[in-house]
C-alpha cells in the first residue's frame, strides 16, 4: 500500500489518509439523502436511485483513487442532478430513461474530448465572468428548489412567487436546520450537513411529521441500471441537452480539479498539475458508469477539500471514501425515511457556496455585469440552466460588439453563442 499510493513520498501516513477519507465522507455523505430525492422526482424509484447513487459514487471514487491516485471523491453533482430532474424530465419532457441516455452520451463525448488538446483550448476560450455567471446561476437554481422544498417560497397566481406560511412546523424546522448547518460550518465542524439532516429527521419521526421506516436492511434489489433509451438521439432538442450537459460537466470538473490541486499537493514547481489528465478521465469515466447505473452526471466534489485539509494526499484517502459509501448500501431504510423538510435546507446551504465566484467580478463593466446578471436570474426563474447559458452568452457577444470590443469575442465563445441561438430557436425550427 505504501508503494502503490506513494504514501511516504507524499509525507503522510496510512492513519492520516484513513482519517482524511472519513472527514471527506462525513462532509459529502449528504448526497446519499439528497440525490435519490432528485432522481425520484424524475421518476426513478427511490430505492433504485439510492443504489445508483451509492454504487456510482463508490465506483467513481475508486477509479479516482486507484488510477489517478488523487485524494478526492466523485459523486453525482449538485446542480447537475437538479438539471436532470427539473430541466430534462419535468421541464423538457424527456423520460428519465432518455435523460440518462443524454448523460451517457455527454459523458462519452467528454471522455473522448478529454483525450484531445481541444480541452485546453476551450478552457481558455470562455471568459471568466461567464464561467462565474454559470456557477452562480446553478447555485441560485439549487436555492430555488431548496426554498420551495422548505415551503419558504410558494407559487402565487398574481406575483408568480410569494412567502410561504411561516406557521407551518415543517418550514420552521427547515429554517432552524439551515441556520444550524451554517453555524456548524462556521465552527469548522465536519459532517454538519448530514448531522443536521438526521437531527431534523429525528424530530420529524418523534413528532409524527414523518414516518420512520427502520435503520438497516440488506441492500435493495431495485435497480435503474442499463435503462438507456436512444429513441431521441437524432432530435435537435436531445442534442442540445447533450451539449449543455457536456458544457456543464466540462467546466465543473476542470474547475474543481484545478482549484483543489494546490490543497492536494498535485501542483508541480513549474505550475503543471500532476496526473491532471488521469483525474479528468477518472471523473468523466465515473459519469459514464453513473449513467449506466441510473444516476445523473458525476463530478469531483469540492467537499474533498475537507479531507485534504485533514492531511489526505494520496489515493488511499479516496479509496477510504469509496469503502464508506459502499457500507451505506445497508442503510437504505434510514435514508428513505428522511423527510423533504430535512433535505431541502441542505440545497439552500450548498447553494450559498456557488456564489463565491461573483466576488471577483468587475461590476462596473457592463460587458460583465449584464450577462452575468441575466444568467444568475434566468436559471432559477425559468428552471432552465440551458436558458441562462444561452441568453448570457448572446448578451455578452452583443454587448461586446455594440461597445466596439468585438475582438474580445473568441472562437469558443462564438461557438457556444451560436449553439445558444439555435437552442432558443428550437420552438420555431422544430425538433
């Protein structure tokens, strides 16, 4: 183990790696409770979504551990799972089998794309402001779903949205849970999200607001594996969805891996990143596996930074996370008993971290401010990440041209903008 993972060369120890893996697991394990809910909203039975979430995370993280040897975990991406359920299935009208096929095709294309040099070109082609706008928009999209799940925001026929009934016990519990999550995170307590979810669930079970179905049982036999449906493969709407999934996964994966490279000790003295290509391919391979098992797009988790701060430096940290997730297969009754008001605050809490990229933008420059604002506002209000991306890129290009700064628009931005225009014109040209 020392030789395979290079533990001594990384100036760490087996004990430290195991504890780092436990820290990462506690921080990100909320996904076991949250992701099957998204998949269930898309039509996948909870038990099948639970199995897919656990197995895809365990397998994807093991690939990252054993091949790339990075101390980071891979799991269904927050935001990507919301787009899967509310964008593709409930919004675009695809069946969940067709949506899984879109994830599979996008993941295979991303895998092939990552083998080429075009990846590096496209990373540098997209303006940082638009990348920040996409991240913030996805965060607000998640927040809107969470706020509606809490009951804090409800539909209104006159004003579209309004404040929910603050007298509802479920809403009060959810609000308390959100504040507790933030407070525990501010104190640096690992696993605060999972602890709060279980705490709210316990209150719900005791009070009768939620039904308790047990703690442990043999792993469920339910499965959504190999349920792909290629019937829409040639339609323009399907190809557009594949492009959006590819685009989101590309920047999510690349941004996360390059962002945590320093914490992971993977950045060399010359600025290059050790085994970055393998890490990207491991992440993308996990998405392929996840789609075949029955879950939405996978991505490297920023929560892995918890384990890195605890001293994790090798693939043994990630392998520990994978093993702990596998153990969770025996606790499906517990996770199935968690009520919606316990998981909804987690979406809002996680969403807050998506807004961080906005801090570094020049808000006095309208080339930056207007497109980013449109992205951030349209994604949650239209429940469409694709709409936010399309309108944001079109606005960016148009304002650059009107401002006499057309030379700032590079080929990559033009490609995405044209694709966005075609997507917006889909109702006119048919599918």
